[in-house]
């Protein structure tokens, strides 16, 4: 749909990149090395802040990578080099052109019009997608994304709400940044286009804010999410290499599901970093709920939950470090963790650990599995610890979609 005099070369180049990305979607053999790298970046950012190298420095390594630049608008793609954790290699549309969404309406799920968001996300070539002005986009059906796309809401107040929302299905290299995603509804039982060459019949969708289904190299950063039909961010069916960072999540029941089912063993390859998010008012449970894989939960601020904060089943590894947990006043909901769908003689072998977490108002974390004295890999990861939970307020203070003004620090 987008014309280029070098179309053949572009397609060959894109196919090579896609093949490389897909073959690199295998799980990291030693996830503790990724944990160590996250710790190192956090510590370096905090050290620079203390030394006064950056007047705008926050100690948040993602933000300090790009927010200190006044000319961020003309160097938007720098963001793609600022990721951390398991999703750090998500480049989105870094190697493509800038596409500007000018039309928030006219959403045609089968024949999208140029200027609309849907027209951009289905293209085969990489695109860095930005927004002309403040807008609310009410989609008629799921926004099914193609590989190598960035949704960059900086410089505008962009809301995706009131209809089905974002689906990342069997694609790779997606960055979603700076969007307000809320009041997402179910869609389906109709045809929806997912590429310039193909559209197909979609059954009923769940109504997630962001649905990652067999996706890899995905980074969701600085979004504000609330009040969707099912999950705010769900990753299932073999998804991996994901970072969820700097988001502000509110007013929702089942916040984040990571892993399809206890019997879907392919999710053993799932590896997710959850960093610098604020889990805020009106949340109930699943922050996240994990199955099978490896989940690094680091320097998040948990100020509200009604049932529990972090749960899981089917033997996931949960590595909780430097988070702040403020328990609700309800005496029956003080426990941060919930080991689900298994008797104690089974779940006590699951590897759930807490290091440097701050427990407030009676919050407590139920450990299981290997601890520092039992696991050499855990001891190795702990040798360079996450920032203490006392820094969480500083690191997460700007969570959610930022109000970025052109010509000034974001």
C-alpha cells in the first residue's frame, strides 16, 4: 500500500530482518544474566543522578536514556535503544519511515484508509507511527498489528478507547509508548485485515487493552491503562521477550495475565520483565498472574490491591526485587502472593523469591522453592542487587503516558 522505488530491496531486507528476529525469539538460556544487566543499568542511572551528570535525571535508566533531550521530537527513534530486560531488543519501526496518523475516525477494519492508525499498523514494512494532534480513536474491531511497528504517542494526548483495542498476534518487534488505553471492549465475529494482502474472519476477542498472542520482542512503555473488558496487558500462547515498564495501571480487576493455561507448556519459554510500573487505585488482582515462564518484577510501586498482587500456577519462576508493596487494610488480603491451583506440597517447590522488597501495612510475601542458599544462579543475580525499594517513588513518579511538549524536556 505504501509505494517505494526500492520496494524489492525493502522486501528482501525486511524478510532478512524478520527471519533473524524470529530465530532470536528463543528464550534466553540464562535469564539471570538479563536480571544482572537490568540491575547494572538501574545502578548506573542512579549513580549519574547523584553525581549531577543530568539535571533532569530520575534514576530510571529508560527515561534517562532519552528524556533529557529537548530535541526528542526530531530524534524519536532514540527510544528504541533505551529498552531494558527481556524486551530490550524490540526495535519496533526504528528502521522505517515516520508515519503520521491524521484521521482518528473512519476506521474500516477491512479496507483501512490512508491517514488512519489501522492503515499504518497493517503495513509490511517497518513504520514509526506518531500522531498529528490530540485524538481519541474508537476502533470498530481489534487493531491487529504487523511486525516492526512503533506506536509513539509523545507530543499528543492519544486515547484508544470505547472499542476493541490492540492485538499483537504472531508478530515481532513491537513498541507501544505513550498511549492512554482504556474502556476496551470485545469485538469479533467479522472480518479484519492484518496485512495489505490478507484479511480473515475473527472470532470474539477478549477485550484486552494489549493482547500479546504468540508475539515476541514486545515493549509496552509509559502507557496509562484502565477499565478493560478482560486484561489490561495479557501475554499468552508462546509469547516471549517482553518488557512492561513505566506504565500506570488503575481501575481494573484482572490486570495482567502472563501464560495461557496450566496445560500450555510452550509458555515455559516465556520471559518477561516488569519494571518501574505503578499499580494504582482500583486494582484487584493479577499484577501479574504468571504461568510456566520466568518473570522479573523489579522496582514497581504497588499502592492498591484487593485480593493479591502477584500470583501464579504451573511452576513459574517469580523474581521480585526492590518493589514497594502497600497492603490494603483488609486483614485477609495482606499477602502479596497467591500460589494458585496446586496443593502446598507442590507449590512449595516453585521458585518464588523476594529481595529488597518493602512491605508496608502488614504486607508479606510467601517464599517458595530455591532461595539464596539453594540456588547458585539466584546468588549470582543477587550479587548486583536492584535499587532498594526506598527509591521506587523516584523511579516511578512519571509512570503512565507523559505530557511531552515540543522543544522542552519530556
